[in-house]
């Protein structure tokens, strides 16, 4: 059987608060099963998916996309240059 976490047990494992875990659930960033108005359970699969989405791989810095400027960044730089 897969492991199931409560917000409190997952918070202890991750070194954060149970409220932070509940906030992640509320924002839809961490999938959880809801039992009643306040009882949440998070599956091991949901923890793994969250971790994969939110952990940078070791190759990200080397193989990631090049930094690029947006139109807003360019416009801001042009206005700043005129002001100086």
C-alpha cells in the first residue's frame, strides 16, 4: 500500500509548517484528498509529483533556456536610459 501523509507529518518530513502544506493544497500546487471540511491526506504519488515539478535538476543551469528580455524589460531599460 502507498504511504499517505497528513499535512502535519508531511510538514515534519519537509521541515516546514503544516499551515504551509495546507496553503500549497489550497492553491492547487499539492494534490490532496479531502475528508470533511478540514481533514486532508496527501498520497506518496502526489508528494513525488510536487517534488518533481518544484525541484531543479542538476542540468538546469547548464542546459536551461537562455535568459531573455521581455518587451516590458526592454521598455523599462529604454525609459531608464532616457532618465539618466
